[in-house]
C-alpha cells in the first residue's frame, strides 16, 4: 500500500495547481488523473496570466504537469473508485491498488449528467449517465469565455 501526505483527485488546472504548491511545501503528493479534463477543451484561453497572446488548454495542462512533477508530485493515470476515512487520514481505492493519505484534495471538476449513455458507459441505477465532457454528444467549437 502506498502512503502519501496528500492525495489529489483530478489532474485538471485545479489539481495541478494544488500539486505544485503542496510539493513545493515538501509534502509527498500523488495526483490521480482520471483523464478527459474539461480544460483540454479550451481552444485558446485569453485569461491565463503570462500568456497575453493566448494559450490552448492542452498546452496549459502540459506545462502545469511538468511544473508539478518538477517539484516531485507524482501523477498517475488512475481513477479513484472509493474513498474512506481511516484513523486520522483516508484510504482510497484505485482499481486493485490502495493508497493511504493524511489529506485528500478533491479537484474533480464537474461532469455532464445526461439521460442517455454512450455505449462505453453504464447508466446509474436511476438511469442517469455521468459523462466526462468529451463523452457527451456535442462539443462546442468556440471558446465561450474569450
Ligand atoms: C470549450 C471550453 C473553453 C473554456 N475556456 C476557458 C478559458 O478560456 N479560460 C478559463 O479560465 N476557463 C475556460 N474554460 C473552463 C475551464 O476549462 C474549467 O474551468 C477548468 O477546466 C476547471 O478545472 P478543474 O481542474 O476544476 O476541472 P477539470 O479540468 O474538469 O479537471 C477535473 C479532472 O478530475 C478528474 N476526475 C474526476 N473524478 C475523478 C476520480 N474519481 N478519479 C480521478 N480523477 C477524477 C477528471 O477526469 C478530470 O480530468 C473553458 C471550458 C470549455 C469547455
């Protein structure tokens, strides 16, 4: 079983920002990267400080990952399936792997809930489908926040 100071769930801008700060404060950090961050949808962002000419979502994420890893954060392509309180900390279930952490930071963004599921996903018992953005039917072509 792996033990870390902080388990960060989600490797979008929120999780990666937290990872860089915590790693710089010499905490052992594991980032669980469930994939398909909403940030990857950004065609060209014009509100990222330091990039007056704009920067795309994939480039932002690549830079943020490098920065977090530079300070020692580990980023793993895993989905956290379960989380429970244990003693003073937490135990997380990632497939067959168990992680213990003194603290857990939820940076899971938000998912689109639809009535219909793509074939690759199983609906909830209530019939709803929680889909990451790119699994939903339509993907906006323009940047709404520009
Ligand atoms: C088309 C478009 C354009 C945009 N343009 C801009 C812009 O120009 N400027 C701007 O500021 N914002 C923009 N946004 C908004 C921006 O993308 C979001 O605000 C940002 O991505 C939120 O970051 P986040 O880290 O909270 O979540 P996300 O980027 O969604 O990342 C969350 C991550 O958590 C992971 N996750 C969830 N559950 C688990 C689990 N159990 N285990 C492991 N991982 C898990 C997900 O898989 C995902 O990778 C835009 C959004 C869209 C769709």
